[in-house]
C-alpha cells in the first residue's frame, strides 16, 4: 500500500492514522480522568473518614448519608479538574447548562457509588470474617468499591454529553 492510500480514504471515511489519533486522544483523556479520580477518591476518603470518626457511624443509613456528603465535596472539585484538564473545555458558553449536566451525570454516579459502598459495608462485610479488617477499614473498602463502580458511567457521561466537542 502506498503512502497516499494510507492517509486518504474513499467516501470520507476515517483513515487508520486518524483512528489511531482518536484512540490516543481517548486514552490520554481517560488517563487524566483516572488521575482526577484518584485525587477525588482521596478527597472523598478524607471527608468520609473525618465524618465517620466524628460520628462513630460506620454502616447503614447514616453511613450512606455521610458517603453522600463526602461524594459531593469530591464531585465539586472534580467538575473543575475535568473541565479544564481532562477534557480541556475552555468554552465559557452555556456554563450553567454544563454544570447542571455534570451534576446530573454525577448524581447518577453518586447513586451507583453510594449503593455499591453501602452494600459492601452493610451486607458483604458480615459475610467476610477476617479479623484484621476493622470496621474503619471496611468504610474505606466500601468507598473504593463505590468509586470503582461509578468510574465508567461518569467518564462516558462527561465525555459524550457534558464536555462533548
């Protein structure tokens, strides 16, 4: 195959090099999103641990409420990091709409996150009897389980709806 046929395509279809470029961009965006997620997880865990240490509530309904609060602190930070770094959205138009969309996607992500975290600490913890896993460690296991479950949903929502170009 000659060089010209590798870079052009009939009927306006995408060439292999264009496809590779899009894949590389997607991987780069997801990598940034993942790093932001790690930072947000740290924010989420810090707030959640402070809450649970202050209140002493480490499971059930009150744990779910505390998890919701810690999640919202992290998601506010996440909006700005994703907007300006991961998705490089410098457009100032429709800022309120974008933030509303981000919150909508994030609230569904929060429901996924809280449900998975609460199931882990309330229903899975009693099934796993390992002495070194303290209730406070289960707080973090639950939080990490929730974060992992919401990861893909949030990326797809942010990329293809909130910050689409």
